[in-house]
C-alpha cells in the first residue's frame, strides 16, 4: 500500500455512484454495548440477514474484533470473508475508506473520523480504533490510500451520481464538530479535489433528530443519473415536513453537473419510530450517560438502503409504508431485486441503518451494475 | 472459506517443497515481552531486514496486533501487506496454516497448536490467540481450510521434498506434550493423510537444547529432491555431535519416496551460542519464571534458513562459520541469491530463527521457483 499525499481529482480519480458495479462490500460486526441492545444479539441477526443478501451478488468482507471473530464466522455464509480488525463501533460507511477510481484501478481515501463531532458533539470517546480502519482496510486489500486525515468526513455525509454531482447537507459538513476552521467554500473545494466532482448540491438539513448531524444518506440519495429519492412526509405537524420541503425546494431549483434538472421521487417515511423503555434497558451505559431515553424519536428512513450489484436492500420498520417503500424502489431499480430487511428497527436503535453499515468497493471500470 | 473435514491426500492435495514457487509469505510482527528483549526493538529490526529481502521476490503479509500495527507499517516496505491479527507470539511457521495444493488450487491445514507441549512442557500459556491464527489466515486469503485441530503439529516439525518424502523427528512428534494418545504408526498415518506423503524419514532428535523438542527445521532440511543439509559439528565433546551423527547414520541408510539414496550435505554449526546476562535482563518475566538464564546455550543453527522465490536467507551469529554457511548454501542454491541476516542472534534469543518466523504460500501449479 502506498500512502498518497496528492489529490485524487488531480490524479484523475473520482468517486463512482453506488449504482455502478462493485467488486465488494465492507461491513463491521456489531459489538458496542451502548449502541446495540442485549449484547448485539438482535443487531447481529439483522446484520447477518443483510450480509446474506449482499453476498449473493458481491464479495463481502466483515471486520470483527478478536473476541467477536468466532461469532461472525459462525453467523455468516462461507463465501463471506471475516477478518480480524479492531473497531469502536460498526459504521463501515463512515469509517471504511471512500473508494475512487480512474477507470483502471481503485484507491481509498482515509478521512479523519471523530465519531460525528468529536468532543464538541460526537457520539462516543475514544474513537481511535475506528479512525485507524480506513488505512488498514486499504492495506488489507492492497489498495493505495490517499491521506486526508486532516479533513473530518464520513462516507454517510456524501452521495455522488458518478457524473460529477455531489449531494450533501450543510447541517453536517458546516457544523462545529467537524472542520470548524474551514469555510463552506474551502470545504466545497476539498470535496471537488478529493471526490472528483464538479457540482455540489447543498441541502440544508437531514432527517429530524438524526444524531449524525443530518447525514445525507438518511434523507436523499441518487437512484440514477439525474434522479434522486427524498424522504418525505405529508404531515405538516411533523417537524420533518419543513425539513423535507426545504430539501425539495432546493432539489427542484438545482441542476446537476451535466446541467440536468433533477427528477425527485418522494419516498414516504414510516410513522415516527420511538425507542421503548424495554429497548433502552438493553443498552449498557458505557460513558456515564445513557445513549437513549425511552420515547426518544429515532431517525427512521427508507432512504437508508444499500444498492448491491444484484439487489437493493431497504430497512423495514413494521410500518404501513414498508411495502410501499419496497414498491417505489422496485420501480426505480428495475434491474435489481429490492428486498425489505425485517431487522431495520434493530439496526436503527444503533443510530443508523443499512447504508450506514455498508461501504462498497467499486469495480475499477465503473460499469453500471446489473 | 470452506471448513473441510475430509483428508487432503484423499482430495488429491499434498504439501509442496519449500523450494517450489511461492505466491507469498506470512510473518508475525514480534511483540511478546518474555521472548524478545527490550520491547522487541532488536527483533523488529531483524524481522524488518528479513522481510525487506523476502519482499523483493514474493508478496509478504505481516500480521500485527492492533497496538503494533503502526510499528509494523512504519518499519516495512510499502509493497508488504500489514494486517491486524492477534497473536501470543511470532512464530508463523508453527501457527500459520500448512498449505497444500493439487496443482490447481491451494488449501490450508489448521493444526492444533499448544505452544510446543501444552501444559506438559509448553513454552507459554495461554496460546489461544496463536491457535486461532491458521483459520483466520485462510479466511483472510479466501483459502479453504482443513480442520485438523484435533492433531497437534507445528510447521517447524516437518519438511517435505514435494515428491512424497517427509522429514521429522521422534523427539518432537512422539513427545508427551503433543499427541500422547497416538502411536507412532497413527501419527505417521495422519501425516500421510494430510500432507500427501508416501515415505516418512524419522530422525531421532533435533538440535541440542532446542526448546521446541527438536524441530526438524533447525537440524535438517531438503535443498533439492534427494538432497538435504544437516547441521554438523566435528567436536566430539559437544553433546550435539552424537545427535548429528545419529541423524547422519539414519539419513545415509534411508531412501526417499522415489527410492533414491539421500545426498547429505553437512552444514557446520556456529560455535555454541550462550545468552548473556545483559540479554536476559532485557526479557520481561511474564509468567512467574524467567524465560532464560544467563549462560544458557541457545539452539543456534544455519539450517534455519528460508527459501524465497529469489533468495535464501540464512541467519548469521557473528561466528567464524557465518560466511562458510553462506558459501555452502550458495553452491546448493545456484539460482538464488543467498544472503546472511546479521540479526540472526536477535531472532535466536526468541527461541528460533528465520525458518521459524516464516511460512510460505505455494503457487498452486507447484513449479519449482527460480
């Protein structure tokens, strides 16, 4: 592995869209006792179900701590690779490298990671194991690695269309917990230099009460060049309405890097999901204050899906809109099988969902997947 | 990774000779404080020098504990892969898989490991991290893995010529610390079934005072089909003389699996090497008794070399025979560059040498290397 101190865009590398072909996918076996209730029992079941589906169409690597290796190995199909790697938690989207390609080879970007806000408003301390993972994953896969550790970024806060357009939120990228010394213009330039994009569409805020400071991947995602899905509610009394409406207005007034107007598909949200007292009681207190309080609203969204080579996997919340979300996504991804993951709530309790726990490795040729 | 419960020989797999072509080599970054003096400082320097040489002609993977990853990564060339993996110590020969091939693919064998004798006369406790490594290394490399955990064996206790002949010692394989419930015939059959060999040449004992219970790889090794090197001394007052003479008598009276008489090349030993009080003082006491006592004789031997695709690396002990060993091996490996490793003493203090800390992964086609 070479550590590169140049800029990907200058080297001719850019980040492909998630709907382009993948050579693999990375996840982390859950273990953190204040993120996952009851020793991560239900979360592991949900992760295993998800990994089983992804592994049907791409090579999956699962990172497990030393003490969790046997648990992961026994729970997962034999075509999944399990490797030992220490982690603080299990959000591969945010701690694994962001991969870029020049059409011939793939390289990783090692961003700085500070647990979604560091000592300002981060979600745990310490986060050193997580912060070491991107470089180690590049090493593991013999992938050269761009050193961008001086810039705090999580993979969940960016989406690209692979044609020069980036989606992100001001709430997250301009917050005080990431890069407070940088202006919006400087942050935008860094995204252009590293991800090879030409146009950045800045939404204002992410999903209501999303503890990642409004990651884009929970509220809006590209489903094709020029087309996005947006998490939506028609309930004007829900604080989410105003947020989604603001996103819609921006998206409808913007054009992408190719000058296209964006086609916005509304993806209905589930009814508000609140954590129960019983669920809270299954979360250990690791740092002096409980992670969650009974009745707290969780940032549930069907937008937090993962696009695999052969499938799209979308969380389910035992909600009336579950099947509607599957139906809408099925129409948007005609070449892929769209599957609802029953354990969506078990992942949501940890603070994110399917997209947050996966990170794709693109095929270098950038072909659009099946 | 598939876990296989069949027998390699029945599946058409056998262990190639070390002088056949390799696709890679595995080592473990040293860390154990009662094996390696002064925080493994000198050992790491020796390992790094060795890895630098091997990596010129094969892909090297180095396993490092979480806390040692940065040390390994900073010390090693960028074409070396460093992966996180927990270990109790650093003897890849004995804890990594033994690889077998059928000429098309490679599989690993996961032997039981009990630290060279378990609670009977093993060298440390616990050894659970070491014992998990073989399977994890197979998983890492997507190599199917034979489950032979019920049989205690270290890679350092076997040598093959790749043509059906196995060399080993009774002192090690028939000792009470490994498989006390098995007869010599049963152990021999297990070796035939797993390594695909037809003929086993049993030497009696290994190097004098070798704490591995006389591993073959410190006293005798194949250098070509039908040819071995034997660690030798002409000093009849040295307890090693009787041991080496006994080996010579057996080797000269035996034929290999192809019916050939063996050609035995004597490889002179260095003058006896004794650990100093200063060296002992650099070893931490981890389990209530010191690993070594000042003046203790160490099992130094030039036979403990590693045959890489493009080179042979042999330990040096600052001894008058150092250059003679390089010279003899150079004549026996005309296609490879034979290099003396200055840090041989630093590795020896840990209890073994170059062969003990390396494990080759064969090329599946079994071609003989350069």
